[in-house]
């Protein structure tokens, strides 16, 4: 089972639908017992970084997520969920993140030609391949965000061009992040989720 972490800050219904469409047994939960039984975790996210961390703290989920990542349970963060993976954010002041991937979440710089939020379909380009990037290079995916993860090149897997290079996917070990919304990105988004499923289960027939 893949657990979609419930903390009232994510596009969970569409994530669950997308997982169902690719044949994954998934469950929306904030129950630590169920999370500890999961084969993989998805941390979705829509909204503000500080509020998201506050909600995770209220539900006593921060320690559980840290524990499971320490045990190498695969984790995929989506949109805000990806931003939460880095060390801190500058959104509404400084807020500490999980720190699974070194980096800082910074505001996108708006211009006449590049309004913020960055919203809509944008092409992604491969930087360094990982388990989730297979079959995605040069595809178009759907973004909605006003902040980006400033990470070292070593952790940057894919990027888009929007008033400069914007990280689209990052990873370190068994922790992955997608700034765009795979659940809203058609076949190419489903491919990301299929790649995550394959990473979680390998050659196992269980899901």
C-alpha cells in the first residue's frame, strides 16, 4: 500500500484517482500506524509552507515521517510537498522544513513576461537521471507555484525554464520531489507515478 499523507494541505482526491488509474493500492491517512505499514509515502501539498509544517506538527506527523525516511521508505513530495523536503523556506519569514534534501525554498521573481504564480503547462528538461525521470525528458507538465527549491546541482533531476532555471524534480536517496502536479499532468504525470510505483515495489507483484 502507498499512503497519501493527510494534513489538509493537498490535492489528495486527484492524487488518489491518479494512483487508482495506474493500479496502485493507495490510502489517504494521517494515522501513524497505517503510515508505518505503508510501502511508500506521498506527501502532497497546496498552500503555504509555514501552515503546512504547522498542520503536520499538530497531527504529530513530523516525527513519523522522519522515522520512515530514516528506514528508507520511499517518499514522493508533490508541489508544496516537494518544497517541504528541503531545509527551510523564506515564505512568510523563515520556516524550518524536513531537511531531507539540502536547499532553501525561495520566491520566484515576477516580471512582465513571467508572472507569479507560475501556472500552466511547461516543458521539463533532464539534468541528472534518477528512478522517477524515466520517459519524461522534454515532456510538458502542469505547474502551479510561487516558490522554488534552490538546491545544488547534485540533487536537481529535472528543470523547467521560467525566468531562469526552475527545479521541476529533485531527489536524494529514497526521497523524491516533483514541483509540478503529476496527478494533473496527463500521461506524462502518470508515468512519474508509475516510476514511483516501480521504485517502491521493484519486481514485486504486490501493490
